[in-house]
C-alpha cells in the first residue's frame, strides 16, 4: 500500500471555486492527469456514495471512449466529485489532500462512481492486469489496492511509451471539503450539506429512498441487531451484492412497531397492516418518519436512535425474520394436513428434479431456499399467501407499560409456531379459499389480517 496518505497533486486549469455563499463548504476544481489518479487512492472510496458502481453499458462506453478518443475525454465527461477532510491550496496549481472519516461525513466519491470504475479498470488493463472477470466495484478496487505500489510505480515510469501514451488523458475533478474543519457546529453543517450534495448529484439516475436513508444512517441500529449472515444478504445500497430487498425488511419492522402506542410511533399502524404487503414505499417512508421523531442526524451519514421503545421493537427483528422463514417453509405441510392441496395452487411450484426433467413447469430442478436464512424448503410460492399470518405474529408481542418496551408474550415464539401452525392454518386456510387462491387478493384484503390474528389468538 502507498504510504503517503496526504498526497500533493497538480491540477491543470486549476480554480478555487467561489463558495462565498456557502457557510460550510469549500471547493477546488480542475483536471487531473490519469497517471496521477493512483496517488489519490486514499479518497477513491464509495462509502460516501449511496450507489455502488458496477460493470454496465455505461462503463463499457466510457472505456471505449478512453481507448478511441482519450484526447477529448475531459470534454466528454463531467468527471469526479470527491469529498475530502482538508484540501490545502499550494502554489502552481498544486493541492495537498487529507482524508479521514469522522462522525460528520465520509471522504470519497460523491459523484462519478461509474467513471471511476471504468477509469480504474482501463488503467489496470493498460498495465496488463487481468480485468476480464472484474464486474463489481469490490473486485476492481481490491485488485487496485492490493497492487497499489506497483501501479504507482508503473504509471510514473515515463520510459514506457505505450503506458505513457495510453494514460495521456485528463479527468475533470472537483474536491469539496469543510470550510471550518475545527468548528463542531460548522462541521455538523458540513455533514448535512455533504449529504444533500451527494443526493442531488445522484438524482440524474433514479435513487430509491431506501438507499438515501441507508446512506444517512437510519438503518444502522437495525443492521446491528440482525444476524450478520442476514445483514450481509440485504441490499442496503443500490447495486450492492445482497439479494434481499431492504424495503422487504423495513416492511416487516412495522409488525413490532405496530404494537407500540400511536403516541410513540406517531401514527396508527394497526389500521394500515395490509400496506406491509402492498406498499413498500409506505413502509420505507413510515420507518424513517418514526425514527425521525426519536433520534438525531449527526453529519451526513450517522443517525443516533434515542428511544428505548423503538429499540425494543427492532430488537425483535431477528425472531420476526426467523418466524417468516419458518412459516414459509412449514405452511404447505400445515395446509395439506388440513385437507388442502397446496401443490395444486397455480402460484405454487414444487421441488422435484425428476419431474422437472420432463419439462413440467410445475416442478423445480433447483431446491428453493427460505428468504432470510437460506434454509432448504420444498415449495416456491408468492408470499402473499402467508403475509397476513406473518403480520399476525404481532399478537405474540406485548407492550410493557412500566418499561415502555416490547417483549414476546410467549416464552419461545419459534416453538409456539412449530407446535401450533397446524391448528392456526385450519382457521387461516379459509382466507385462501375465500380469496380464490389469489395471493395478491389475500395480501391486500384487510379481512385476511383479521382472520389470521384470530387464528393466532386462539392458541394463546
């Protein structure tokens, strides 16, 4: 790794941007030589960006431009916007960059992530690194950082004419940094402005609200209480590797949150339970609204939750997700034992490799997995069939008025469902028949949730 963490670089067409109307932000801009880019690797991070770049048609087109028209590349792109902790303006267009993360903002790329991805991959390719299989940001940056000393040496070697010629192009670049780096109030203002700039610059491509909220730290407490294996599988950031939508998890948080008094959550969640299934945007917005009432944003990417009641609700989420998987896996058997025929439903597919080989679309060759813990199960089906039952788990939660916190009403909710799912399904199964086996109708109808709650209460 490169030892100099506060590099000095020279920008051509350097200008110190007029920020006289900004109370918290300073800025410099210009063009950086591609061969100098490795020297600022300390700020080539995307932690401060709500979107993670990856290979796409856009990045391929950028690389094609670098191969075919490097001399005008700086006129074809808006380049990079980079946040740093401090930028000292020296003479002759030179600047010294300092980078360190704090509670107010994270240094790194705020805009131009796909440009950075493509440029780094192009440089690695020019230096004869094998980049053919590098399609994700994490893959590219790992090769880059693992070989940084070598990359710096090779890009600085003016005797290799092929490398010099290939990297003879300019990149538009702008650095923003706090105007008063030693003033706490100013730094807090810098952090909030930093966040606003990030999201404004990324609005040219749709950025879902959940990604913005994650970037601002609203999900930090939830991340901390979930099992690590589950948290890693959630797509907290756009283009992240996770295969679980963050909105699906946020929707399930409304199950325990709905047990809290409306005086705490600020809304009547109990009257909107069907939205857990049919309006993920409502769930995302409501989660943020609830946290906003009981916490404080610190800078651009940290949120501090300050309410024990809300914390107690989120503390139940590991069991909620485990119960979701349990119900999804065991409900078909429970349904069949109550004179049903789960596999005959049109929306259901069963794992049976032998029958799948014959081309019957009703059967699966690959074994289905449960959504959160990835456990083997025999059926794949739309979760609208069971969502009212999952939401009815709220009947197993009670509010302790003395401590103003939530706790399970039963000693072991997992064992409770294992012991009683058959009897519960005997009542709840009526919902499926009355809805003509249509999962969307089941998930959107308030009567489904009422009957599911009645079924669970009958076993308490």
